[in-house]
C-alpha cells in the first residue's frame, strides 16, 4: 500500500505564490495531499486556496482567525495529519524558497 503523504504550507500574504507552489508540488508528488494553513491573509490567499481546493481534491484549507504564527500553524497542521492518518508529513514554505524537486528524496 502506498504511503499517504501530506504537505503543510502555512500562508500569510502568499496569493502571488500559491498557484505556482501548488503546481510545483504536484509536478513532483502527484499523489500527495496539500494542507494550506491560512492566517486570514488580507491579500486573499485564503480565498484563492479555497478556489484551488474546489478544483483539486488533493488540496484542503485550514482557515485561522488571524496571524497566529508559524509555529502554531505547523502544530495545527500536524494535528490534522495525525487525525487523518497520514504516514508522511512534510513542511514547505509557499514563497518558493523550498524547491519541490527535492521532495521525492525524502
């Protein structure tokens, strides 16, 4: 049975990067799932994430009520991964500072 992989990406004002990030991720890990953890981005990142999720069942969105911080975003994401039974959880920055092509090596 293949491993269930979840990639966590906390977002705050990442609207300009989110689509490219999603494309890069699924280009190298097409069977992975993505959890976008948005801290009420004023630039509409959360709305864009919802739109992407409505078109792609691999994407889900966790909306948080405000800018609660990176550490608590990862904790929320890991909690989600544990309750959903994922085998592998990876963290990535939406700003494209992490190169998705390295993910399969993990």
